[in-house]
C-alpha cells in the first residue's frame, strides 16, 4: 500500500507540475493573505491543523470536499493528505474563513497546490458555487474519466449527499 501511494505521489507531482504551469492561476487579487505553518494534525481529507507563531489554526482546503471519515474512500483520502503534508511546512493563501475562524485556503507545499492534487488524483470532489471553482471541477472530471482514486467505484456518493443521508437517519 505504501509503495502504491509513493508511486502515486511521484506521478501526481509530475501531473500537478504540468497543471500548475498550464492551468489558469487561482487569482486571489493583490490583497491575498498568506499564512505559513507546520502541519501538526490531519483531521480528514480536506482539513488539518497547523502550528504558527500565533498558535494552532484549523485549515480547510478551498474548493474541495473529501469523503467523510466513515464514508467509502474517507480513510484513503485522509491517508493521502497525511502522506502529502503531515509534519511539513505549508503556505496557505487565505480565500475565506468560516464561522469558527478557520482558514479556508489554497495550500501549497514545495510549489504544488495540494487542493489541485487531491482533486486530480481522485481523492476529493470539487465544490460548486463560484466561477473560480471551474478549474477544480475540470480536475475532478479528469480524475473521474481516468478512474483515479474514489472514481474506481463508478458512481461514489458525494460527501454532501452522504451528510444529508446521515442527518435524515
């Protein structure tokens, strides 16, 4: 399993380097705030905690929604994110923050956008809702067409549908 993830990471790095070079940039304007910190805890496939000089901060990956931990592929998505960033220094360009003050952002490590990597390798869905997300939806579609990651299942249940079903009981 570890060998598969390592090979997948190497291929992912090459693919993402190409994507980062040729894909339109996620332009956040000249007033973007960047936060740098060390990843100290992976919560699930789209959120984690970093330690900065100001203390611990929770971060959500902008533009993606990973499977829930109790959902098929939830553990694998979390493992993939862990393998990418756990214990490493990341740079986060803040896009927004949620009602709890958590950063929602574009996460970079070694010049690669983690958000894009999670999508391009099939470990998350792209969120819908803004024109900026169209590139993310394209990455999801490419992974889906290639049968990568969770798309090996054929028609997996999206995290938002999974959460809704759990609420209804």
